[in-house]
């Protein structure tokens, strides 16, 4: 399996893992969105909490130029560390939620 396919599998594993943390007794659905053609991956919450509409992105990860871009992380977990534990190099992870200027001060790729 080539690196790009491996990265897609890793992202899917992580999103499926966090999808399972949704409470079973709620009317809020955790939806996983896999766009493997354009390499966009998301976990979103959709539903109702009493009379309040719930909709929001929990995790958003892209693959651009063979690097994993963490665009949004609404969890308390360190998704970058989870990717590293799976075998992804730090130089292949971009913290997209940080400004380009700030990225140079991390151990991860700038872009």
C-alpha cells in the first residue's frame, strides 16, 4: 500500500474512533464524511438537543500535497500525536488550524 492510501486509512481509523464517543441516548448523530476523491475528511454532529439545533464540525482533516492537514480539532485529544503513533512522520503533518507564521515554531510541517 502506498503512503497516500495508508494516510487515508489512518484518518478513517481516527474519525471512526471518535464517532463512537457519541452518546447512544441522544438524538445527535455523529456523521463521518469521507471525500476520497478530493481528500477531505470530517466528523460532524447533526441533530437536536430538545428544541436546540446541533450542527458542527468536530474534526476536519485534509490531505494536500501528500501531507496530512489537521484543519480543525474540536476534541480534547492530540490528533497529531495519534497520527505519529500510527507511523506518520511529523514532517508529513501540518497543523492547519495554526497561522502559517505560527507553524514554523512547531515540530510539524509548515505547509
